[in-house]
């Protein structure tokens, strides 16, 4: 029985949960690893509105899970608590940086 509990605690570890990381560390991991990987190369590709909405929906879902807030929480509150930009704003920022460097 004890081995089963320790296996469960290992499997439930992650960005959220009882044995997971705290929200500050989780947000930092999102900022450093997940969001840059998600948006890699999108400053060159022209995305339509539905593709951007899918990316934003994914980002908001993950942020609300990490911050442990209800799904009907305002998007502005989630972005203010996390300190992240919306996906569309991040892509526009990357476009400006890319074209400025040319």
C-alpha cells in the first residue's frame, strides 16, 4: 500500500496539484520554456484569426489551471496575475523585434 501511495505522489507532481510546483515557479516555467516553444517561428508565418484563437484558448486554459482560478475568471485578471501577454500581443512583439533586427 505504501508503494502505491509513493507512485501516486510521483504521478501527480507537475505544474499544479497537491505535490506539484507552486504557482510562482510554474508561471516562471511557462514564461521561460513553454510559451517561447509554443510561439517559435510565428513571427514569420501569417496566422489567421482561428489559429490565433486556438493558441490563446490553450494559453488561457493552462494559466487558469496553474493559478487555480475558476474557468469563468476574467482573462484580464489572469494575464495581470501571471504577467504574461496574450498570444496575439506576444506574436506582434516578436514581429517588431524581428523586423527591427533586419
